[in-house]
């Protein structure tokens, strides 16, 4: 069936099978592999995307359900390619990324939390990110990244990705 | 996931007709947070999935009507806990809705779906029971209203008839003062199913209501019209699973007592604060 959606600001139309999920459509049909497939039961949050203003586990949404909707994935968080949001920069600064697999989902949930609660308490951050598991157990660094972004301490928005790649490694990361 | 046909009716009449046409080969899709897991693991293999989210009459809404708050079948947990009307009248349901899954799940999971799955551990059900919730359903034989206590049979089984779907849940507005509270025990804070889930409601006429779940094949409601409630009798009706991996029967029964006392104390405090 034909499904049309506004994906990261662009209207896209794809032909999908009714039993394919939004996650399948994003990764396999639309080529956006930032959204990760992991537990497939709505426990881990690696597939988190924003659908019509609210974050959802895209493994538990049929592509057909998103027809006519507005979807934002991790690729659409920053305004332009090569740019990062303040939250994304804060993840780098705080060393919140280890293997990186859960990070797109963590970013979507963190972004959603800061939209709803601009100055969250530690408890609100923990609850806002409770649907996102990190098996490297970087929770402290992830929470810290959300905290500094909320406090306005993160680097300015739209830092070029290139310059972030030459950023010094955080003190606890061993350079191999 | 096995292939199925997808239907997306926009009117209640069309939804009822589709369910009647396909009978047991159809499955209703509301939030999908349970259904899609079961479609993927093969527990359900319907030939048709009927997505009811575009049905006009079921659109998310919490409205005050006929002395009750009416929650439409499309209303999700986030809508419930963010609703000022709910916060004012039904705090134990608000607290329960906040505990369901994660933000991502609460943005998708419907209150109607939570009762239709008939999980013994359903987070919102004890609160709905102590508030005397009524379920509105429609099917080939027409519309009917079912007291929530008459809705559950056992895990996964309700008294809904073939072809029937839930359209709304009514919560009667209390006539006097009420204090209510929700309590839940899980292995970890955050995303987990409850080992014990319960709610208490006390009113200024001396009525005590206790409902608990995760302690038998279906959630149970107990009501005492005055005087000291016979709590030991109420606890004796619990039948915790001897084989559950989440908690042993002894632990659940011990926690049932503890959480009941905590919920009673919190409900009493709220009742006095309402004075």
C-alpha cells in the first residue's frame, strides 16, 4: 500500500506491505538507518522516532499507521546535514557515546524531554529516558549531557560535525 | 511478521461491519503496543488487522458528560496523566497511567487497550475498579454498558462478545469527598510489569474500596460500606502464581499487605485534605 508522510520535513511516499513496521520502512525503504532495530518489543527504545509530535517505538507502529503523519528521525534533529544540535554536541562533550547503538534513540528521547520539560530534575531525566536502554551503561554521561543542555552549558547549536570530530576526548575515554 | 490485510475505517459503523465480516480472523489495532508484539511472535495470526485510530467517534478525548468523565477508546496514557480533569477527580488513575511502560509506550498505549488485553497485571485496572468505571461497547447486537468488574474473566479473556469493541470508558464523578491512591511493586524502578498493583478509595460516607492485580487470574475489587474493612478476608482471595519469574507467592502476599497500608494512609490523607 502507498504511505505518504512528512519525513524530516520532506514529503515522502513509499510502497509498503501492511505488515511492515514504521521501523522497517525507515531503514529498508527510505534508507534512514540512524533509527536502530534491537529488541522489537518496545523495551529498549533504540528505534525511537517522533511521530506527530510524540516519541514512539517505531518497532511497534505499522508503517501504514504513520500514513499522513509527520515523522522525525535522528537524521532530522539538526536543521542541516553536517550540523549537530546542542544536545548532540553535549553527548560528545560528556562522553555519553560508547558503542553508539542506543544513541539515536537516547537523543530522540532526550530531545523530546527537553521540549516538554525545559529544565528537568534528575528524576525527570531518569523517567524521560526510562524507555531507552544503554548496554554500555553510559547512563550517568547521558543524563549529564541532558543536564548541561538544559542548563544552557552545552556548545551552541549547529556546531559543524567536522569540528566535533577533532574535539579532544573526554578525560575518562582512553585514546587507543 | 506474517502478512495480513490492513483496514482503516473512519466511522464506528464501518469498524463494526468490518469486525462482523471477518469474525475471528480480525484483530483490533488501537495503540499496538501489545498487539504488534503478538503479531510478530506469532501468538496472533489474523488475516485482517482493523486499525480503529481513524474512527471519528473514537478520537482521543476526555470529556465531562452525564455526571462522569468519558474517556474515548483512542485516548492514550499520556492524555490521561496530563489531563487536568483526571488530575482533579481521579488521581489514582493518573498515578497508574504514569507507571505504564515508558514515555514511548504511554504515547501509544490506550486505556481501552489496557483493559481489553485483560492482563492480571494491568497497571490502570485497580484504579478504574475502585472508581467504579463502566465500559461502553458496541457490536452487531448494538450498544451496551458493562461495569468494569463484570468485564474480566481471566488473563486475556473478557466478557466482550465476538465482534464487539470498546468505544469509551466512563468514570462516574463522586458525589461527596473521596481520597484515593495507587501503589505498585516492581523488580526495578521504571519499565517493568507489576508484581503487585493496587488502588484504594475512601469516601466521607465511610466506604472503603480496594482493588488489586497481579495476584490471580484477574484483578479483584472489594467494597466495605462502613466500619473497619475486613482486610484479612480480602487478602485471602489472592491467588498469586506459584511459577511466576517476577515474584514468589509469599513475597507478593506480604507486599499486598504493605502496599495496602500505604495506599490506605495516602488515601486517608487525600480524603482529609479534600475536607
